[in-house]
C-alpha cells in the first residue's frame, strides 16, 4: 500500500531509515540494491528529502549523479565533479546528500575514485549508491557501505495501490500480477496504456508458442527479430526471455513441471548468461524455439 513516504511497499526499509534519522545513527554510505523497478530510486529520493528537511538543510544540497545518455559507463570526470560538489559546505550547514544511480556502470577508474570518497567522507555527508547488479561492484565499495536489499513487493500490496487508480478491478489484478513485485512496472503500466497493451500482446504471443508447430514458431521469429541493429535485436531477445521465463515459471507452479520444462529453464538461464557476449540473437532464439 502507498503510505509512508508515498512508497509502495518497503515499509521495513523506511522504518529502518526513519530510525537512523531519529536516533542520529546515520552512516556515511548506503548501498540500495535489488532488481530494477522495485522502488530503490524512489526511496533514495524520499530519504534525501527527509534528511534535507532537517534544520539547516537546503534542497540545493542534493546532487544526483546519473549515467550520461548514450554513454556506456560513468566517467571519472563525472565522479570528480560529484566529489568536488560533496567537498563544499552545505548552504545551511546541514547535510549534503550525493546519490549515484546505476553504480554498476562505473568503469575501473571511476570506481576507484568513488572508493576514495567513501573511505574519506566529508562531515555531514550522506552517500546513497543505487544498483541492480551489486555483485559486479568492487568488494571494497560494498564492504564500506550499509547494504539495504530491496525485495519484490507483495502482489496484494501492489494491487491495493493499482485498485485505487482503476475502476476495472479485473484489470487491476492483471496489472498487479504482471508487475511481479515491481512497483515501477505497475506505475509504467498505469501511466502508459500503449506500453501495457504491447506488453500484454507480446506475452500472449509467447504463451501461444507452446501450442504451435516448429514452422509457426519460426514465423514468429521472423516477425519478432526486426531490429535494425545487433543491439536492438538483443533488446528484443531480453524482452522475449522475460515473458518466456514468466510463463514456464507459472507452468511449474501450476504443477505442470516436467523434464522438458526443467531443460527449458536451464536453456533460458544459459541464454541470459551469454547476452553480453557476441551471441547472435537469432541463433539464441532459434535454439529456444526448437526445444519447446
């Protein structure tokens, strides 16, 4: 339910952070981690708002460092600008809060520079690191941070929020189920009807593949992988895998488990693990469709 801080779920995390503020037991660096669209950024901004609503604080005492559009990583120049800002005194002598989004996109040099700031923080400075891939971070960064693990939110909690925005309760239930514990996805479905319709359409197409002949599956492949570049087709493959994994997970939970489904689960996991290699999306999808 949307309550404390206007956040869907994560009330245990919010309670912990509120206690840190109330008891003046704040640490210099927090690491918010968990899969995408859970609400990590929302909680980070709300946490910063609470810190900057303290006496002497100012809204100008927040600096969010984000990956520059079109770039593959966060540069050391960006980190240095952020470090310089953190080194300046607060306008009202309160807290300064520095948020780094997608920390996993730091390169070696920028990660090393960030570590220096974490090891030698300025007084009354709070750093919040946000990542969906904390296993890829330098161990020295994670070990020096207060780790806060964001987990999927209960479907019932998301449905309570969605039902408050929709008159159609059946649609509210469907949106909640397809959000799979990710409030950010639920919000996206509510705010973008075309996106939601496209998502449902693709899900239905992927689900129907189980009843289709191999020839029909390959027709789907020809019509699906229509990206103009390797990267765009890789993105399409990731979307396919998301729906594919949801469907066979549902089949397993409904008691339809079989050796074939276990084999498909393993094959899907293998495909996902090599997405960042030079694999051809067409070959990867062909392999999955052949084994359906």
